[in-house]
C-alpha cells in the first residue's frame, strides 16, 4: 500500500509541475500580445477575471462534452483531469505575468526597440527576465492551489458516472470510501513531504530569481569563476555619472551588436502580430456574443419569466457572498502585510516558515476539513449557534485563497532595491513610516496581482463550503444566503436553467468588477508605483 501511495503521489506531483510549466510558457507569449493591443487587453483581462472566479467544478460540463465524450478512453479522462487542474492554477500566473509586462519601465523597452530586436528577442532579453520575480511569486500559490483542488479534479462524477485517473486524489477517494482513515493520514503525510521538497526548491529558485532579475536587491548572488564587473548592475550604477550613462551601461548587458539590414523588417512583423492579436480577440469576442445570442433565442418565454422572477434572490445571495469575499480579502491583506514583511526581513523565519506554510496549504482541504469540523462543531454550535456555519465558510474561503497575496507581497518585499533600504536606514525611518513611505508603495504592483487572485479564488472555497451535505455525520454545512450555495442546490436538484442563469449574472458582475476595479488598480500601479523606475530617476 505504501508503494501505491508513493507512486500515486509522484504521478500527481508530476501532473501539477507539468501544468504549472505550461501555464508559465503560455502566459509569456499570450501576455505579450495582450499588452501590445488595447482591444486584446480588454478582452484578456475580462475573460481571465471571469474564468479565475469560476470554480473548478463549473468546468465539468465542458470536460464531459469535449474530452470524455468526444475523445473518450483513458486519454480523454487524462486530458479532462489536466484541463481541470490547469483551469485551477493558470489564471493567477497569467495575471502576474500581465501585471509585470504592464509595469515594465519604459527605458528598458526603448533600449530593446532601439536595438531592433524582434518579438522573441524582446521576450528573451527584457520581458521574460522582468517577469521572473512575479512568476516565482505565483508559483508558490499555484502549486498549493493545484494540490488543494486535486481531489476534485483527479476523480469526479457527472450524474451516476464516475471518471478518474491514477493519482493521489483517486487513491484517497477510494480509501475514504472504504473507511481506511489510517491510510488517508499516511497519504497526507507523503503529500506533505513531497510538497515540502518542492517548496524548498521553489524557495531556492525564488532567491536566485530575485538576486538575478530584480534590480539591486539586498541578496548577494554567487557566481563561479572570475568576477566580471560589466554584469553587475549595482557597480554600473555606482560608477555612472548621470542617468543616461547608467541606462547605456545597463543596455550593454542586453548584448550590443550590429543590426543586419534584414532585421529592420522585424518592426513591420511586430505590427503584423499586433493586428493579428486584435483580430483574434475580436473573433473570440464575436464568437462569445454569437453563442450567447443563440442560447438566449432558444429559451422559451415561460422560462424567461421564471428566471426574471428569481433574479432578485440571486442578486441578494450575490451581495451576501461579496460581503464574505470582502471580509476574507481584508483579513488576507492584513496578514499578508505583516507576515510577508516578517518572512522577507527575517531569513531564519523565511527558511523555516515558508516550507511549513506551503506544505500545510497544499494538503487538500476536503481531506482534513471534516475532521476539523467534527472536532469543533459541538463547542461552536453551543457557543455561537448558526454563526458557527458562517465561521466554517469564512475559514475555508480564507484557506483557499489568502496565500496568493501573502506570497506576492513576500516576493515584492524581497525585490525592493537595496538603495531603498539604505535610504530608509539613513533617514532612520520607523516601522510604520517605512511601511507607508517605502514598502507598501514599492510592493503595490505585487499586491494588486495577489489581491486580484485572492478575491477571485475565494469563490472556489465558498463553492465547497456554502453547501456541503453531511460533512460530519448528519450535519450539513450550509448558509441561508449565498450564490454559491444557490448554484450547488439548483444543480443537485436538476434545475440547470436556474444554475446557468445565476452563473450568467455572476459573470456579468465579475466583468464589471474587473473593468472598474482590477484594470484601474493595474493602470495605477503602472503609472505611479513601479519601484524599478526609481533606480533610473536617482
């Protein structure tokens, strides 16, 4: 049994790492097209915001139709599982890369454009290196998120049919069904060990990335062989006489070369890619509008009357859920600021607590949360009454999402240039002054991406928690008002039209939220809070 659990855990881990890699590579290419075209940007941000907010289980109909029925067999099931895990982890990585591209200093873009680099050259020399700190910051929550949802993705049921592929989620589901709880605990231990190993590796990667790709951080990087001064941005800054010389010296690191005449045509090719990106974005938008219009025309009039009559209830449930999201997001922000700063400033705590936090977060909540409820339910029901249910819902929503902003803020603090820290010490700034004047403004772009992913991922936790039948014995965890509970109940009762209508309204609200909140915060971060530009302005 131990060998089976180890093989299943390794299969799940390999699946997670491969999909994380695919998310990063696709994000580098897709986000470049996005930031180069305003139409593509609007479509991209809105779609990602909606899909990131949609819980993983909402993709089951697509999985059933495309992969299970059309492809079928073990390959279809494997692709279905991969798709479900991919949709659980990709959105925050894409948003992090997009946010990095949006805050890229103009001076760096001008240098590569003056050198006549094509798209791949720009990506390799500037865009990808500048996005690496954000990518690493999102790898921590993405891995944790993947293991969080793995029990939902590797084995799932549609109606009376169950689909599964080999992995720790499938094995644990079988063990739970047969009541072998000791083996479940052993599986949790094996997963925790693997996640701890991955976390230590990611921490080493993050340290290397911050020292290599962030401007003038306080962390030294070890190089083999003889020291080559021209690779040191910090020494270039110290020996420069004016900002133009500093930029020129930095640009030499990109690889000065004579540009062949043939490469001048790459600018025309770049414009062509921009037009192609706009065309593809408009085509996707048109297809979505056509599909929505076809669906609307196919709905009979009596059903429309019933849908409109239930709309006030849906909006009320959505308001309750947004209140829960606001509470969890504010709590996550407060914890991220203080804990993230402490971890970034204290190397010993960083080495010990980050792997522990990552390992604990990666343990799938559906495995241990019923044990937590069973242990605390008698006391909380006696003390709090119906509020105990709300407390459990908020707790699971918090567990499912707070680490996005925590790790984003943590890597943002580690990326602050060393000159900023020296200036704060010279000015003898206190803790609160340092946070208000330096740390929070410098990490604002990181916090925007992390907070956006946190808000959107809270919905996944609410989907699981707001309606959980018989979580402990005969106790069903549920809430009186909540859109996620409404969708779960309608789906379980076969009222697909009500569930689809609620999801449609939810999608509209998320699009509005992304345009008037997320986009504006990202634009504000790009215009006013790019800490790297302070190096050039010094």
